[in-house]
């Protein structure tokens, strides 16, 4: 079965309006959960990954040493802070809940992070910072636009919760329906990518040559 690579997207350090674009190029950070670097670097495994390999060739990529535990939320928080889980405080996907009283709640809230984040450093430097679906991002202060990753039931009330927690005015209606946090389908990934593209190209955010060609074609890499 073919499946598009699941995307978690954060857009960092877009140049503020007063800064010359040539001196402050936009930075786009993409995390693909669970994808080992050797899988996309190899050419003999049958994976057709032109967009991903093109982004890596035209930008920056790195093989990293996984943290413990090697699961989504601790790993993504390490990427955003440069620190280990014992320092940043996100030690698992789910919160510590031995009595199971938290209804399978995850570490959704940025207030649980105990280290400085790339978001905070960029905001402090006067940059425009946009987030789409990065883990542990509910309530991040200072972002120009924030579509945090959170879900509960996957039902219609999750859309209301997102509208309440996201930056006012988001999700952008012109980008199409925004998927719930539990939607890990191809259509869900495409919906998040569409929001990322639309946010990159809002007035005052979009450079003359938008750095999102891979998103515009919905990152057509499949395995």
C-alpha cells in the first residue's frame, strides 16, 4: 500500500517586514516522524523520494543520535531545544499517569518544556515564527501563527478545540479543511501542508521566490 510520508511541520524565523529578505532568508524546518536517515539516503530500497531528496540537497539535513526514550514527543522537543529529555522535561508521549486519570492525555502543552526553544529564541530575535502541528506546541507565546498539535476524540468538537487554541483566524479558510490531530491519513498530511503553504505566502511573509515548492506539489514522495 502506498502512503505519503507523514509530516510534522514548523516554519521558523521568517524575516520580519523591516528586514531585507536577502539578509534574512526564511527557514523551513520539517520533521518526518520515524523516518530513519539511511532510508531516504539509500537508492536501492525502491523508495521514490524526489521532493524529500531535493529539499535535503537544496537545504540542510543531518543524521542525529536518538534520545531515550526514542518516541515522538521527547524527540521533537529535543529537536526544538537542543537538549535531552532529562533537561527539557518531556519524557514520553503521554503524561505520567499511573492511575489513568488523565484520559490518555499527551504532553501537548508548551508550558511543560523546561528549556529554551527555537521558537522562543527566534521570537526574541524579532523574527516572524509560524508553527503547524509540531508536538508540545499548545500555548507557545509570541508566535505569529500557531496551529498546535492536539486532539481528543477526532470528532467535530476537536475542530472547535483547535479554533480555540490556535492563533485567532486560524486555520486559514482559503487553505481548505484542516484535519483533526488524530487524522494521520494522506489527506490529513496534505491539509497541514496546505496550511503551511498558505501561511508562508500571507502578505508580508512571502519572499519573492517562496521556498515551498515541495509543499505546493504536496510532497509527492511515496513508499
